[in-house]
């Protein structure tokens, strides 16, 4: 699973797209968040009257 996670992060991202560490770090954190959310949705994360639950 580790190799797959690294592959998802580096897909089409061979070079840093922005100048500066903070902007690239923010972009990486946003990408990680999106991948984690997509994974949770695939695992069954649903909204149950305002509460998030895993089915």
C-alpha cells in the first residue's frame, strides 16, 4: 500500500509547480487531503443527519 500511495502523490508531478517551499507544501497537503477523502468515500464514508459515519 505504501508504494501505491507514493505513486498517487507523484502522478504527473515530477517537478515543483510553484516557487517557494510553503506554496509547494500547501499544494502537497491539499493533494494528500483529496486523496484521503476519495479513499474514505470509497470505503463507505456517508453523511448521516450531519454526522459522518463509515458504513
